[in-house]
C-alpha cells in the first residue's frame, strides 16, 4: 500500500512539473515576442501588463501545487 501511494504521489509531481515546464516555456516565448515590439500605445502596454500578471499568477499557483 505504501509503495502505491508513493508511486501515485511521484506521478502527480511529474504531471505538475510537466505543466509547470509548459507554462514557463509559454511565458518565456511570449516575453521574447513582447521584447521584439518597439513602440506600443499606452493601451497596449496596459493590456500586456495585465496579461503578464495573469500568467505570473498562474505560474505561482502551479508552483504552490508543486510544493505540496
């Protein structure tokens, strides 16, 4: 019973780690795309800031899940 619990926990951590890696890769890709744009309107800058904040919140939530 103990072994199956350990295997299940390890599988859950592996799945969570995969989601975290995927989210981090998407975040890095979008950050790179954002750097390519030179001049943006104030409106667009605010939208980008909000999107970045939402992504950081998601990454924070995922990392919190990984810690448990």
